[in-house]
C-alpha cells in the first residue's frame, strides 16, 4: 500500500502527542511492510515526477506515529552534508550517547505533520549514537553527525510525543545557541 499525504496526520492529532509503544522483536510481516512503505514514501517524495503526480511533500524522515501508528518505528532517506546517502528503517531506536556540542539547521526544521512554517532554531545534539533493530529485526548501532543526527533526533522525538517546535525558544526563536554547529540546509 502506498503512503500518501492523506495518510499523514497533522499537528493537533492526539497520536502525535503519545509515547509510542515498543515493537516486539522479531517484527511481524505487517510491521515490516509498514516500515518498508514508510521508506518508499520518502523515496517517492524526493522523486519530482512521482511527488507531483501524487501531491507528496518532500521528506527525509518519517515516524510511524505520523501515519497514526503509535509504534516505535521510523524511516530516514536522504543525503548528508557530504552528499552521502543514508537509508534507514529502524525499530525501537534509542539514543545511547550524544555529544555535549549542539547543532541546528540555519533554516529551522519542518515536519510533514506541520503545514505551517515555524520560525526558529531547534537545538539538537551534533553527534548521536543510536541503537535499534533493522527491518529484519537484527540489532544495529548508528553513529550520526550533523544533519543526519538532527533528522534522527527529530524522528525519535515523534516516538516520544515531542514536536520539533517544543525545542524552540518562544521568547527568542533565533537566539544564538552557544558553541553550536550551524548546518546550512
């Protein structure tokens, strides 16, 4: 089944504020199929012809709660600052360690579940180490830096009922983040 924008729930929907439940390992065929469809959405959304045909908004990350499935699974598909492709389908991802140093996107963050621009810097960790299970239920460890570290933190937040704008300083959305790496996007 192809995921389209019609499947993506929007801010204000209660599922986006729930803590998603762990996926039992080994994953069921249904869970694997959902995860594989999530990755497929990201690939389709970055293909100009397919995106135009189906009216897809481009994304590099998608978490299951965004398609109203409150389970700890996410997909990421995109290139980092060095143009290296990262493609991940993960069950039960968790950040096990992170840098002290922060990073943020100069343009701010966006979200497929948020249809309005939300200005402001979103401070994240510059480097993270994540443990998870891949689509076959095998344990994996990822070490991500910069843009990809930001993307995975954004998606893991969704699994915990957190939206990106929860991290923005309400009084000063563009306040300098001390010693942070600024990532142009």
